[in-house]
C-alpha cells in the first residue's frame, strides 16, 4: 500500500486541477468574452472536464478513498448546470397541430467537395423531403439550382449576388415579414422571418454566430504556434459576443412569440448560450434524449439549438445521426 501512496497523491493532484478547472467553468456563462476572451476558451473543454471528474469520482470510490468527495462535490455544485449536457429520457407528446422546426448546418451541400460522395447533396435533399419540416432553417447554405425540395415560401440571404453562401429559412406558412441583421466584418449572419399560424404571428430567427474554424479532421491543435490558435479563438469569442449583443438588441424589439434556432458555434456552457437562452426553453432540454451531439467532434458537443418562448411547449425533439455535413440536423415539434 505504501508504494501506491505517492502515485495516488500524483493522481489526486491531477484530479484537483481538473476539479478546479470545472469549478471555474461554472463561471463562464456570467463573464463576457469581451472581458476575458481567453477564459471563454475553457467552454470548449467542459464536456471533457465533466467526463474526467466523473471518472475520478468513481475511481476513488472503487478504491474506497475519500478523495472521491472532491469531484463528487464539484459535480454536485453544477448539477443544474450540467443537466443540459445529457438527458436520460425524452418527451413524446406528439400532436397533429405541432409545428415541426428543423435547424441544419448543411456545409453548403458539399459544394466544395469536402466529401467524396458526389451524391451527398441529393441525399440531403431527399432526407429533408422525407422529414418534411414546416420550418427549415439552414446555416452554411448554398443557393444551388439543384435544390429539389419544394416549399411555398422562403427567405434566402447570401453574402452577395455573386457569392451564393449564406443563410436560408424555408416555410410552409406565409412569410409576412423578413430581415437580416448583417453582422459586420463577418461571413456569418442572422436572419428572421415572421409567419402566421393559428391566428398568431410567430417570429423565427436563424443565427449563425462567428465560426471557430476548428476542423477535427485537421491537426489544428498540433500547430507549431499554439499562440496563433489561441489568438484566433479569442478573436472569435469576442466577435460572438458582439454578434450576440446585436441579436439581443434586435430581439428585444419583438414582443410576440418567437423561436430562435441555428448554429451558435458555442456550447451550453458559454456566455453566448446563457445570454441568448435567457427566458427561453431549450427544446433539447425540454424533450430530447442523450448527449444531443450536433457537431462531428472528438467528444459529444452541442452547438446547434432550437430555443422557444416559455409559453411554447416542445412535444418532441430529435437529433439525427445522418452524416451529410459536419453538423447533425435537429428537429423540434412545438405547439402553443
């Protein structure tokens, strides 16, 4: 036993550092990236920190060591905070009058051939036609003549007439108003439409906040200059904060019912999510199941969201596993 003591102490030191990091991460939703941009980077590691603290808590418990209390207490302190990370049961109260809302970052329908599958775009179109959402919000949309699904109404906002990259919202309900927030100095943007359903005017926002530009299939974390990577991430989080403030100012002017969906390029542990989701229901938290992974990354990460007013009920939420992009589509069935 004595031989194991130094090693146990070493492991507990690592455990202590990880527990401290997770404890600090609990502060992330309350600190704007504009204040401490480097601190915001910690949000990307939270799922790993949770998993490692769970591991250490179980590890020490099995060894009958009181060390397990450290991670156990830290995890308990953030139980409400962590609850959005994994859902054990889903909600299925599907109604005939549910509004089906899908959000999907489609990676330009493989326009730049990130996949060797030449039929990928058509597979995406077929998938969407089969699922038949009432509202369809696209990020990284490419306005292609090959698009084969049919909707009576749509709003497409591309970067320019020549550059067909941008955002789009398709609707089975008449669009009576639409607009764009036109983020400055960014390829990303936010758009909105207003529709009429059941004598109610409903606003749908489609957000695509500043991209992190981290490709898990490329060795970004193996770059010779880690400062370059960290600098890029800090700049991205600052831009996200500015874009979030612009969105919140615009959203505040709308007094009716609304749905906010899109690719936030940040997790539920971030200031961005905390601000945008305030006074709203997260459809995944309300009716989803599992990790709700929406991005093809080394660990489960949820960066795509559908948020609703608290007066709106989510009867079911689905995260698809179809890999037609580096993101996975999500769909919420809602009613009010």
